[in-house]
C-alpha cells in the first residue's frame, strides 16, 4: 500500500476492503487525524487546535452537516476512515466501520495532520521505522504535558514513539522538522518517565513498541490528543478515528500550510 495513491486507499476503505492501520500507506500524501463534533462545540474546538498547533495542526474543516473536506480530496468522511471511535458524554461507547446511522446535520469535521506523513521521508533516508517493518501500529502514550485549554477542551498531550539508533534519531529529527503540519520535530527524546510514561512497553494506544539494543526513543506530538480533550468536554456525541486508522488525504505530505480551500469553513 505504500505505492498506492490517497484516492486508491480511500476507495478501498469505502468499499470495506481495508480495515487496518494506515502507517506506511500512500507515500507522499498527508494522513489526518479526525474529530467530528456538534456545531455548538466547533468554535471552542477550533480555538483549542489553534492554541495547540504542535499536537493539533489543522489541515481542514468541513461545513456543518457536510461530509466532504474541500481542498483535501474527494472525501466522504462517513465512509473513508477504516475505523471510527464514538464518544457519548466523553465516554467511548462504540467502535464502528462507517458512520451510517450516526451522521447528523449539525456535525462539523476537523482534520488534523498526522506523524505518519513524515515517515515516508524517514524511510526514503534508509532509516528503519521499526513498527512499520514489524507490521505494527505505532505506539502512543498519554503524557504529563498539558495542552492549552479552550472552553471545555483541555487535557494531556498524547505522543507517538519511534525508537531509533542515535544516528538515525538525529536524522529523523531533522527530517520531521520540515513537516510542521505533521507535528514537526519531537517534543521529547530519551527517558519516557520525564514526560509521565511509566512503562514504554505498555502504550495507551497502538501496539507494543519494537526497540533494538542501543535505540533512543523519540516522542512526537500526536493527533490523538483531541480525544483526551473530548473526554473532558463531554459533548453528547463526538466521533474520532481509531488511533492509527487515519484519513488519507490528497494534500502533499510535505505541505507546510493547509490550502485556503480546506479552511474556508472557518474563514
């Protein structure tokens, strides 16, 4: 799937043929985290994203009730993510494959950049991204790093982890810095306990990490962070992606600003 286009990946997901994490898919295309909220919560969530650009880099916003995301491709957000999480009053109640029966006229879709988007640059540099080689989802952790609150949205930052040799980690930091819409450079390297992670082998989301002897862990801000904030805000209904099961967009992975059309709903 690395050589598939973003549109091809979305079509396979839409047809129900692809229900796996999208790490390593659609080389060169931006993948996106997802948050779908009632319109009454949209302004505060927008402020939350703008106040936390490292963990919530905004790449697209839909209009209320509209399943498309102009500027990011021919997308139907109700079907084009391989797995969704459903939250009710801040509690995850379901995991579903489509949003049939859940979609409402007041729902607003937010798309946020994803660290999967810079992994292709790391792979092209000849660096082994260990979870991809092992066929695993990236490990993700809730930290003690607090986000900036906006209205009822607040909570800890979530990070994704990639363990690399010292030489490869330095190169990965340089490469990821060039992808600001995909979280950019790491927020922490080294000792996980310094950011409140008690056991690196027990991630809160994703799969158990693969760590080779001599590796140093690098921790990148993660777009699962809004799911922590949704738990605090407790909207009657909210929908996100299942961590690791991303929306694959037509936006180039190395884009440094979101297209104006993608943000027109908040202009």
